[in-house]
């Protein structure tokens, strides 16, 4: 509502306002210095690859799936070492390494 009214308070910041200058003295705006990392194509490819990975992982047997998920940090978990996975599942490290 405030933007439609065109009112500006002292706390408002525009991404087009100069915030600094470059080494040549040219004005730099917030828009110039904030990285635009959003790439629709790249995000779509990453999503497709992730879905393909999970389709393959879900075809594994229960124990194998669990090893791969734990070892590589899938499903929002931290990757674990072979020894950590072996200790948690109470299996030999060589069994875990056979699935790397």
C-alpha cells in the first residue's frame, strides 16, 4: 500500500540508489553488487537430476538404500564416512565400501 502511494520513509532503500562507487568513480547500486544466482534452466536441470538420482536409489534394497543415503548425505543428512555408517548399522566397513 505504501509503495502505491509513492511515500518513502527514511528506512526505505531502493535497489537503484547509489550505495558506493567503483574504482573509476562510477556509481554502484545495490542492484549492481547483489549477485543474481537464480537461473531457471539450471534449477530445472538440478531438479531433474535429483529426481533421477532418487529413482535409482529407491530401487535399491532397504539396507543398500540406507547405506547410500547415509554415505552420501542424501535426504538432507550429512555424509558419513564408511566407518561411521558401518558402526551405525553394525556391519563391516568392507560391506559399506562395496556400495560406494
